[in-house]
C-alpha cells in the first residue's frame, strides 16, 4: 500500500509513536503545504535549529498542487464544513484520492471517511 502522509502522520512518525512504526520504512509522499505545517510544529516545539535540520534532511516526495486541486479541495472542505477541516487537510485528502494513495492520518475529522488509514 502507498500512502499520502498527512502532517499529523509525519509528526507522529518523527516523534516515534509506536502506532506509526509500520510506516517508518515507507517513502513519505506529501504536499508542500504539509511541509509548512510540520515545520511550524517543529519550530514551536523544538526551535529553529531542529526544524531546519529536519527540513534539510528529511527524504520525501512532494505532489504538485495545481489550481484545479485547490478548487477540488475547497469544494471538499465546503461540503464537509461541519468537520472544520483546514485547507491543508482538504488538499492532502483530495490529492491522495487523485493519486490513488491511502490518506494516512490521526486527525479525528477523517476517522470515518473513505480512503483513510486512521492511526491514533
């Protein structure tokens, strides 16, 4: 199985959450928006030096975000507005579907959606 790693999944993987151990040898596929979210969490929790080290050394594959992806994600977010999804989460989820990837996350808003591997 190939996955799109949501920011939540990337952070849990980096923090050593045992529930994410089975994903640690997989290629991390994500989007540039998720890189920004992860960097912000690292910056807040560990400081600029560690955040920069992660950014410079983390091996990942970035999916391109085109204007039509933003439109699709915005519509998905609108139709699921009761879930209060971020645009980053909506983009990631819709990209995962477009690229036939399972959306890997622990964000509760995605727990019962199709195409999601929910790992807390």
